C-alpha cells in the first residue's frame, strides 16, 4: 500500500487527459447527434411532402370524377335506385 | 511494484493520448479536408436568407371513414440564390437555372441582379423539386447556391380555399395565418422555429427546464377539420355550375350536421387557388359565408312559423283569409303572384310561400315576441371558428312600424350571414335546439395528445313540437310542390324551403328585376343528418329560386344518401327487414 503513492504531476496529467478525451468525445457526440437530428427531421419532412403529393393526386381524382358528365360519356342514367334499409343495431329489435 | 504501476499508468495515458490524437485527426479531416463539402451539405439543410426552413402544423380534411387528408401542409424542395460577387458567368448560370426552374426571374432581371456586386445573396428561383435541385447543385456553378427550403402547400388547390385560408407575411417578417382556419388557429399551427432541429444536448446544457416540460408542446399541433373532401368537392362543383349557368354575381353553399354543428362542406364561388396567389383578387380571400350579410327571402318563413307555433299564437290548424295583397303603414305587401287564396290553413303559407300569410303570422306573434325570437336567432355571432364574422342587420326590428316586422317575416328588411342562417334553420331540424357551427373538430398536439374541441354549447329556441310541426310543412312542400311533386323520394323524407328576395338598391329601395335566390333543406326530415343551405346572388334571366337551386339541392341530397348510405326512413313495408325498396 505504501508503494502505491503517485506523484501529483502524474495524477493531474491523467485527469487532464481523461477530461480532454471526454470533452472531445462529447463534442463529437453532440455534433453527430445534431447532424442525425437534422437529417431525420428533414427525412420526415420529405416524406410528409411526398404524402402531400399523393393526397393532391387523390383530391384531383375526386374532382375529376365529380366533374365527369357520365351521360356525355355514353352512360345511361339509372332507371331506378335501390335503397337498402338499415339493419337493426340490436338483436332484439 | 511501484515501477510496474507506473508503466501501467503510462500505458493508459498513451492510449488516452492516442485516442485524443485520433479524434483530433478525424476532426481535422471533417473540418479542414472535407470542410467545404460539409458546409455545402449544411447549406442545403439550413436555408439562409429570408426564406428559412418554414415550419408550420398541418390542417386536415376528414373523410367519412375518419381518414385524414391534408388540406394544408408543407412541401419541401430547393431555392436557388446567387452571389453576385462570386458568380463568373451570369448568362450561363441563367441558362442552367431556367432549364430546371419553372418560375425564375426574367433573363434581364437575373443579369441585373448578378451585376449588383455590392450584394452577396439574391434569391432567383423557388420551389424546385428535389431532383431538379440536386441536379442543379451537381453542376457546381460558381456563385450559385442551391438551398433547402419548405413552403406552405395546399393539396386541394382551390378546395375549401376560403375556409382553410392562407399564410403570408403580415406586418412582421414571419409567415402567419391571414385568413380562414390558418388565421383562427395560427397559435396552434405556428412553430417557434427551433422545434424541428432541436439539439438534445444543447437544450440539456442551455435550458433543461424547457426540455423536461415544454410549454409549446401543449399548444403547437395540427388542426383536424370536419370538412369531408368528397362532399366539399361535390358542393363546390355544383355551386360553380349554378353560378356559371346563371351568370350570378356570386353563389355559395353549406352542408352541416344539424345535431352537432359540424360543417361538412362550405364553399362560395368565385374562389381561388391557394397554391397560386399571384393574381388573386384580394376581395376573394375572405369568406363571404361568414362575412357578408344578405336578405334571404322566404327561407325565413319557416322561422316565423316556428316562432308563432312555439309562442302558441297559432296552431297548424289555424286559418286566415289570404287576400293576395295587404297595405301596412302605407306599404303594399303582396304574394309572389299577387293572387288571393281565401281562407287557408297555416301549412299553405309554407307550401305556396305566401308573403301575406307570413305577415299575418308576424302580426299574431306581436312585435315584442317577434323581436325576441329573431334576436335570439340572429342577435349574436355564431362563434364559428373563422375570422371576421359579420353581424346580422336587425335594426328594422327596433322600429315601431308593423311593416318592418311583416317584411322581416318573409326575409326582407333584415340581413344575415349564410352561417347565421343555417344555424337558425338548423334549430328547426334539430328539435328546436340551436348548435354552434364549426369547422375544426380537434387539435393534434405535438405532444401526441389529441384534444377534442368543445362545441357542445347549445341554445333551445323552439319547443320540439313547434319544430316538428314546421318540419312537417317543409316535408310536404318537397313531397307535393317541389318540381311539381316529382322531387319526392318515396323512401326518404326531405324537408325544404325556397327563398327569393329582391336585391336592395345602393340608394335605398329594391330592384324589381334583380333577385337573391336561396334554398334550405334537411333530411331525413325527423332525424336529420344533413342540413343544406344554398344561395346564388343576382342570377340572370331567371326569377325564382325554385328554378335555379332545386336541381342542385336534389343532386346533393341524392349524392349524400348514396355516399353516406343513409338508410330510408319511410316507404318501406313494416314487416320488411332486409329487402330493397325502390326509389325514383
């Protein structure tokens, strides 16, 4: 136990070295995390924008279907419409 | 032992120093060797200049099955900027940019901008797609920067444009909601700017409090509307056709759930494309359905009738002597055809739309009660979640002359917004209870919580009995009068009323050849799922609303029955449980 005495210089040098590595490592982690965050966030935004394009196609299709005059396209108007009564929501009714 | 320990310490220190050197070496390569490359990459991720990476919450339509479809969202792409100080060949740069950018500066403007050597940043093109932006960046043109940007995008274009609203630069340098839901819910939709690229460690060191409990998460989010995109498309299409067919000044329509006040579709024509605002008439940016007031004409008669029934001054069996014309305070009030009907019951006032009859009912009700009912119906704003809601003009009801009450009884002399009108008429459909019309049903907060908006405040105006009796009259109108009785749907009760009002002259008085047509209806009559209000302003070469709007109304009724599979409420044998019934 008595032989394990360390000089003050060695101890502080070691501590400084450890702190330096931790500090540099922390900077690297922070920078990497920031870069990944930006990348992922942008990726999400890009995906949302791609979905919006698909939604625009869907809404344009709805508008096209709504605006179509089926009689002008050669289809005949239905001679009668059938309505099916709603089913009872309870077994007892 | 001590020497052995020292050697171990040295070994550890050597390892640490080597690790530090390796890290420094890596940083050297990142920052010095590949610095320019990373800087360019960063530039693409962080737009500089005024545009910025605009961030904002979305607004959603809600399909009938609950699926959310974006009404307003963000698009991402690239903008192109030049640095006049470093650009070497402006003409070649312009050729390359204009080859991929659909909208950019004119050649002359571009060259003039490139000649301004005191500037370092001029944006010359926006909204490039990812592919085009990356292709342009790959060219590596000196003095040309290709930067990431995002912008507000409306997938529906003009769909519900005046309800959704727009964002633009207001008094400040940030984009804010200016009209429609964009303005009403700006506090929910706007972002503080750092939420997208928040750095956990930076937040940890600088502001641990906001990281743990972020107040913004409690109010920033997306807005979910009650607008059904396919119904909205149908209504918008129908209204545009009416307006074009009759060359009207403007037209509009609302479809609402009378039990909840949820607006399923709301439109007016003319409208605009939200993605292309460059040449839009600024007067179109507002929403006339909540901002403009009109004299609606005879669709007011059901409200007069229900008020009198509720007050107990008449019953459905009450009769009066219809003389065709009457004189009140030296003013002549006549039926639409000036013909007398003799002694007839109350229902005929609705069926034949008799002004003399409505005036008689108003007289029976008395001025004080009439004022009380109509003030309760129209005296307050509806509270709809759209900006700049207008006030109804009810000043005639504070006058002592009976003629003002008589004209008000058939919808002239007082003016209301379409939203106020459908809310009031919705009280008849909803058993006498008036609801709060609204467009947004919920807010999806960024915290993940969906906050349902409370629109449950209701006001009882009429008794259920009075509302039911008027509904019966309006249903008989569809079954026996509308389109000569051909509009009847044997398996579905539909209640409706037409309205034709004379338009006011700017200097006072009324035109005799200019009209405002309106139409209201709801179905199934006695447990309605939808109430529809339509109007068209100053249609040409046609006099009555039954000519302009009845086919549009019936088209919408049949569409909604099919689309929502509304089950029949009549015309089926009582023993029938599953067999189909036929309808014309």
